[in-house]
């Protein structure tokens, strides 16, 4: 099923998640395989070059992997992107980021899906979990009702908010704060028991939010008229190009050198 | 200057702020007089009927006051609205809300201004302080830069975030969460020393944010082309009608009875 990557060579493939803890890896594998299973007939094989699928810096202190599948013509999927990044920190620890995002195309205006786990120490993790909206919610209360109120997405955020180890997290990028939905889970988790926290609290919520996205958004059959498609395309393009600029524009060259960064960004810009 | 209301009768006028603490009252008076002074030539006199300017319920357990001034034709001001509400709680305490908001018209797309202090106990207060944007920020990174990044509005939110008495606040309304900016201050303050907290931390920040709004938004000379005005008008109307519905639609009848609620809502709907 993972048409891009095999683990039978030196490269560490996306699906290996080689650097993260067991419960973190299990969560990511569960989310990735759920997306693969449900969207199976919608997705093209991954066609990334091997040196973009998996890459590292010269000194071997930073590794990363990508898995990118575009949607087939008749599907509502623009593309699905998975990634992980591992980077040794000068302090002795390591930064580990894993993410999975799914973007719909302009045949529908239903929200996208995004999950990202950012672990900067054995006891600290940032979780971003959201269905980012694709229209201006201020102008469209019906959209807000359909995708955020009726789906009761806020109950997951409220549940995590009750846990003493969990604090709201504010992205340093105001643009990223603007892109997320009003029910976005943006939290920092500080605990000695991070493994248990992921298993008991984060995993069930992430799986449930993905299920909501698959049922209501990817398979929601919400069709958009020809006249609205230009607006959607424009907004999607702006949102994607700004997101890639903020996420990767400065970090990739810093971590992997300009040459590798250019190679990766060029491959991603084909879909972003 | 307060053309609507005099304090020389039984009614408690907007400008009296009769129920809140000294530092809370001083803050509101400072903000109101700053707006009055700076926007003086832009504002029409308040023309609310006396029984909308100040009203109460039958048993006298709930009082409220409004002060509304529309902008003169050639100004960028749509209207400025001040309000307070006092309501005895069954528990023995009282709920006190004071607010000041300023809406610009479609000659400019600069953000509006909003401050609201909601005190539900002597040791607990919710503060909402923001310049709500009037365009879709995802589509307009330049707007985000002009009004939110270059103005460094987020430093105020970050400053409050450092205080142990201050916690992020999430409105129960997803629509209200959508209307605010990415630098919105939405916090709950829990402290025995609320008076001191308002004086030392809240007041300077509220005054500074208002100054930013006056300098950069109300007097920003940011002109909007004819073609964008329809979009702005539509978005403003939706945002105002939803806000009034959420803020007052269910609360006013509950607190003051249907007849008074209808009278007040009717007066407000002329500008909202």
C-alpha cells in the first residue's frame, strides 16, 4: 500500500517513524493507515524522488521523510501529505515532528485535515489537531454550523482543556493562528508521563477528529458551484503557499542546507 | 460632551458606571473619554430614547445602560457603542459587564475596536480586548501585517499570558471565536487582588490597544475601492447581526423581560 517507500534499504522511510516513542508511532501509523484505507481509491501513488522521500543533513544530525499522494482526477482530494523530522539539539536532546495533512480540491469547500505532534523534550509536546476551514467563517455561519457545531468538535478541545498537564498553545505565526478553526486543538502538554498521555488522551481524540473529517468532509458530498470555485482556488493557494513558507521556508535551509532545502521545496511546490 | 445622558435624575446613566469597582470605572471612563476626544468631530449626538439609554427589570435586580453615537456622513465611523449591565445573581453576588466598541464604515476596511470586562465575582473577571478584522485574513496577509504584525499587538497578549492569575478564555460561541483577530486578548483573570490587577496590568494595555486603533485604524486613511465596498458591507452586516444575536438575543429577554428586550434590540438594530 505504501507505494512510495520500502524500509528495505538504508533510507529511513516515512512509515518507519524511527525516532519517536512507541505510542507516538502507533498513533501516527493508525492515522496514516486509516487515511490510506478510507481514501484508497482516491489516491495516486507517491511519486516523490527518493532523495525527497527521505533526506538528511551532511553531519547526519537531522533526518526527515515525506510521503505525498495526490488525489485522482474525479476525487475530492487535492493531496495527502505525511512527514516526520528528527533533529538533534545542541542541548543533547532532539526535536521530533510528525505530521499528516489532507487537502481537498475545489470540487468541495469542506475543511481540510491537519495533525502535527511536535516533541522538543521527553516531557513536552505540542499538539496541533484541526479541520482548517476553507471559507471565511464570519461570512458563512451555516458552514460553521455544519462542520464545527453539528460535529461537536469543540468537545475534544474542552476535554483536553480540563487536564492539568495541558495548556493552550499559541503559534508564533499570526497567519497560522488565522488559518485554524475556532475548534482547533492547539495545546502544549507538559508531563513526565507523555507516553501514557498520548495513549490515553491524545490518540482517541486524534482518531475521532480524523473520523469526523473523513465522514463529514472527504465523503460529505458537499458540492460547490462553478462560481465559487475561483474564490476557493485563490484562498486555498494563498493558504498553502503561506503555510509552506512559514513551516519550511526558513527551517529547511537552516537544518538541511540550501541545496537539500531547494530540492524538497521544489517537489512540494508542485502540489502546494 | 455626553449628549445623551445626564446623571441628574433617577436613571443611572451610562457614564456613571455605578456598580463596578473604582479601578474598573476609571478604566472605562478613560477609554470612553479618549474615544470622545479623538473622534469628537466624527460623532453625531446620541439619539437613543431615554428608556433604552437606561433600563431595568421589574424587580430592580437588573439594570443596564447604553450610549450610542453614529458617525457623521464624511467620517470613517459607523458607530460607537458603550454599555454596562448589572444583574444580581441568585448566589448573592452580581454580574457586571461593561463594554465599549467602535465600528468603522465601508469607506475603510481597517479593523474595529472592542473591549469588554465581564465580572462574575469579586475575584474573577473575563477580559475581551481586540481589533476584530474586517476581511478574511487567510486571503490577505498584507492586512495581517499592517494591522497585527507591524502594530505588535501580540506583545500585549503575551505579556498578560506570563501572569499566573491570567488564563486563556474561550467564548462558548464559535462565531465569536471566529470574529476576533489572532492577537485578541481573551482571558480569564482569577485573583483576590482584582482592583490592583486592573490598575497595574489591564488598564495600560487597554489604553495602548485603543491608541493603536485610533492611530492606525480610525485615522489610518486606508481607503477602499468602490468594488470592495459591497463585500465589506455584506461581511460587516453579517458580523454585526450575528454578534447582537449571540450577545443579546437570548440574554436580554431573560434578564429584562420580552417587552424591554424588544425595545432595546429595536433601537440597536437601527445601526447593527
